[in-house]
């Protein structure tokens, strides 16, 4: 039965509530802030797991997509349109309710796009960029694809670092909260901590359900077949180019979603989010999570980012993720679950059904 | 002559200076078993790749059901009802036998990315039908016991059979088999010839590259002989066995 794939989702939901209770009991609800942030980073990892773990296409450029999502949300919700308020395009957006008036920390009146409009634009823009980049690089195999996406990541980083409207080295701060519905909002301030803890988890679990559905579908099977033997997949009628491109764009949109939401949550974004080391980190997490294992990727995505945000790795932060990646590539290039002894464990943990 | 299901016209493909396939024209009649034979490096696999769209011909045409399909990509060729097996078996090694065969249903099913992600109810029925069809084919080929085994754990002969099952799952009208008997023992080879005959009797036209002469002579209706990219003979098996050019190529000049 396909319902079987949802049991771990329910189990996770229970654990999330228990974790909240435990943190409340231990008077440590401040941990929730880093858990929430980690959850948004986990969105990138879930998307990358589809691309890399299932379809077998490496990307060292996903921090770039995360950053495009985050920066688009930040620019559109902070850039003051007041001087252009009467320009035809801005008037139109105002008439359509795509803009809002607010005061920033310094009391300046700001006319900007609404977070919803910015969010939609962030996903759309990232999807388009991924489509254009993907259309030209996704035919490349193995290392060549990794290098091409690495190049893309470097370009995004340099653009973030060099563009005045993106705040150069300082990035963009004063990003307003994202009002979703009623009092529900993506907001990093302390009074909203618990609400945002649950909100982030709901987003992650929805992403997980969509991703799980996909991998258990006809398309998921086709994506795995491309990973396993591209020529055979092609000869069976799988439009390999289209499938690889589609999953590339999909994973970029997941990353952009994480970037946009985290930017509203932290109220800022900077070029550090676009560095190659961030991309390496996401790849390392997918690898250590078991490659073609969505649950492994999600759990590792939250755990390792949480530890990193808590400063557990100190100044060795990047070193740790680099080392994880090296170890994984040497000892378990197909993911931990392909190591025979860990396989039995894997089949307990992962819910990859036989059909 | 019967109506041709597949024809090639002056097909040509070279690699650098090597003319792998040179000016090859032949017809595959509907419902027949046609064999392609020739010494190593004669261009047999290249010919298959040209038909299946894996390679694009430098000259000439491939015509299927009266329509040119020259230069079509492999997935488009597959969608028209041409299935193939490979000289070196190309299974999806870490997928189960059932999943491998279910992949054969790809062109016969529809659900895409969105339907998959949102688990649209109509995809459940499609999934069930895909699985049922795959199981039926596994049963037909006597592979039921291996249904949930990981493909790479099967013995070689079984893997061959799974690749067969996967190709049959596409419900092809033309099946391209590249050396299906390579690496099989005598017993397995006999079973294979029975199987190919059975497949032909269900109305599937077969084009078979094969080294095993007894297999070729026993099952095929017509034979094409390639040597160094050229077609050197074509005809019924009995005539091919007597053809001096073929004998020369296979046994050396002194026998001609
Ligand atoms: N991708 C390729 N690149 C370069 N040369 C190739 C390629 N594929 C085939 N060839 C060459 O083309 C010629 C025909 O090869 P092909 O594989 O079609 O022969 P074959 O008849 O299938 O042989 P065998 O019986 O060994 O399978 C050979 O000389 C081979 O080296
Ligand atoms: Mg060959």
C-alpha cells in the first residue's frame, strides 16, 4: 500500500511535538530558533536528494539557487519603491495588491512588494534561471556536471558580493516578516519562536510528502533508472534530458523556497549563503544521509545544520563538512546505505518500497 | 515479399576512419525473425544503434511502418514500439527485478512530475496496472521467484531473461536482440530459441544479431550478413549457408 510511505511522516510529527515538550521542560526553547533555521536548510537538501541521490546528477551550485531565492525575497520586500510610486508598473502592482507600506527599524516609510509577491517571484526567477542553466549543462556527465554547476555557484557568489543593490559584502538586512495568513508569519523574533518552529516543520513535512510521492511514482522510478543506466532508460522511452532538466529545476525551486523563508525568518541574507562551501555542505549532507534516502537527507540536514548553527564545530565548520564529503566519497560513494553491513539497517530506516 | 515493418536505405556511419556501417539496405518483413550475422567488428551493434536512435547515421534512412525515423532520439523510437536488448546486458542493477520490468511500461503510461508529486488518484490505478502487467510477464518467463530480488544479484542467464522481460513489457512491434545467446549454456540457448519463436508467434517482429550459427539457422526466416560494414549477402538461412562469399568471410579464403 502506498499509505505506508506516510507512516514516518506521522511518526516525525509526533516527535516534533515531543521535542517541543522536552525543550519546554528543559527550559531550552531557544534551541527552537536554530531548529527552525535548520529546517529551512533541510529544504535544499531534500531537493538536492531528488537530483543527486535519485536521479544521480551532482550539483555544486545549490547554494546559488538558495541565494537567488533569498536575495530575491530580500530585495523585493526591502527595496523602497516610494520614489517610483507613480510609475505605471508600480501603480499597477499597487492596484493588484502586490505592494505594502511599512516602517523599517529606523522609522523610514517604505513601499515595497509584499512577501507573497516576492516569494512567488523568487521561486519563478530561480526556476527560470535553473531552466536556462540546466538546459545547457544537464547533458554533462559526472565530474563535468559538478564543475559546471560549481562555476554557476561561483558566479552567483561574485554577483552577490559585487552588486550594490544586493548589499555587497553586507548583504541585505531589515527584511520584514512574511505574513502568511492571519497572525501566522515567518518571523524570527522571540515571541514567534514556537509558532515558527511548527511552521518550518510543516513546510519541511509538506516538502517531504511531495518528494516521497514523487520517488514512489512512475517519474521517480524513471529518475532512478537514469541514475542506474542512462542508456537503458533512454531506450525504454525515458526522455532522459527532459527528466534530468525537470528534476534539476525542481530541486532549485526547493532550494529557493528554503532561501526565501530563511531570509524572512532571520530578517537578513548575506553572501555567505552563496559560497561554494555551502554547496559542498549540502552535497555532503545528502551523501551522509544515504544518497537515495529522503529521510536520511532530511534528518542529517536538520541535525548537522543545527550543530553547525549552535557553533559545535567552532571554527572548523567548513572543515567538518569538507571532511564528511571526503570520507563519504572514499568509503561509501553510493551512500552509506550501499555499504553492505549498513544495508540491513538501511532497509529498516528507509521506506523505499519495491514498487 | 511481405510488407516491411522496418527498412534501412543506404545506411552509413563511420567512426573516424572506420566505416562501421556502409551503404546497408535491407527490409525486415512484418512478423518475421530476421538475423544479422557477421564476424566481430562487422558493424552489427552499430546497425542496431542506428535503428534505435542511439547513433545518428551519416547517410541513409531508417523507415519504420513506412515513416522515416532517421535521427529520432532513442526515447522517441521506443515510443513507436521498437524495443531492444543490449549485447552486454544493461539492467538497472540496484532496482528489483519487478521494478526493472515495470520500467518497460514507461512508454505505455502517462503520469508526470505534478501528478506524481501530488499523488493524483488516477496514478494509483496506473501504478497497479503497471505492476500487474510486469508480474504477468515475469510469470510468463518463469521469473516469478526472482520478483523482489535486486537485479545485480541474479545469475547472468537470469539477468538476460529479465532484460528480455523488460523489453517485452513495452509491448513492442519490433524487438531488437543483440547477441541474446552470448554467454548462455546450451540448455539456456535452446530455451532462448523457443522463447524467440514464441515471441514471434505473438506477432512481434524480431531482428536478432547472433553469433551462434545453429540458433540463427534454426529460428530465422531470413539472414543478413555483414562484413566490415558492408552487406555481403541476404536470404533464407539455407541459401546463406551455401553462399561462397559468406563461407569465405567466416572460414577464410581457402574454403571458398
Ligand atoms: N562508439 C564507437 N567509437 C568508435 N568506434 C566504434 C564505436 N562503435 C563501434 N566502433 C567500431 O565500429 C566497428 C563496428 O563495431 P560494432 O560494435 O558495430 O561491431 P559488431 O559487429 O557488433 O561486433 P561484435 O560481434 O564484436 O559485437 C568496429 O571497428 C568498432 O571498433
Ligand atoms: Mg556487437
